[in-house]
C-alpha cells in the first residue's frame, strides 16, 4: 500500500485535500495518502481489498499464496506512514483539510472523554505532549485492525506495522 498512487477513480471522500504525489504542478491527479489512511474509512476499505488480493494470490511459479509461503519472514504494513512524526499535523486548522479534520476532531473528542486529557493539549501534534498519546492511539487502533484482518486472511508470518527511524519513544505505537 505504501507508495500506491491514488486518483479520483478510487472515489475517496476528501480526496481533494490530499497532497498530490510529487507536490504542486502534478496534472495526473495521483496522490499518496500517507497519514490520511488513519482517518479515511474509504482508504481502509481500499487497503483491505488490495491486501486480500495480495496475500491470497497464488504465485504461478511456486503454486503457493503469500500467506502460506514459509519463505516469508514477516509482512510490513507501512513504510514511513505515521502520525507521531510525519503526518499528524495534516489535520490542524491551518492545513485546509476540513473533511479529514472533522474526523480527526471527532476522534480527538472521544479520546479526550475516555482519558480525561484536554482537547487543546491533544491537538498540539507538533510537540512532545499528550498529543503523542492520542496520535499513537489512532495508529495503534488502525494497525490492530490491519493485523487482525491479515490473520483472518490466513497470514501466519509476523506482521510489522511499520518502522521507527527517528524522533522519540513517543513514536512507538
């Protein structure tokens, strides 16, 4: 799913808010959806469809599906798709992402009510603060659903959500 390019034919609500791959000036309408995947239900739906096809497709040379291949050491869901370090700021008021911001604020409010942490503190995504606990929870919840989905497909190799290459321990959901 990492580096898969998306376009308007994918029918993604709020797609116009997602930065085009390669930045401004792209005319093909294709975008990467890093960060947005944690909030947009359509992106999760597309991930599930793609992943099911990927892990259950039988290799024509070995006759074995990826999920059953004993040569698969592990499967990693993302490459550098995180909220705590890279993409958590995409949903702040100044980013002009109203569709995704609404989902972000809904999840922020629910997390605040569950934990007693102040919404204003949870929204300070750019600094080490209670916001990192909230962002980790968003990542963990999505990743947990993804692992469960892969297991339901029959994947037995260990599943790795992503990798950690910098920042602080606050980036370890």
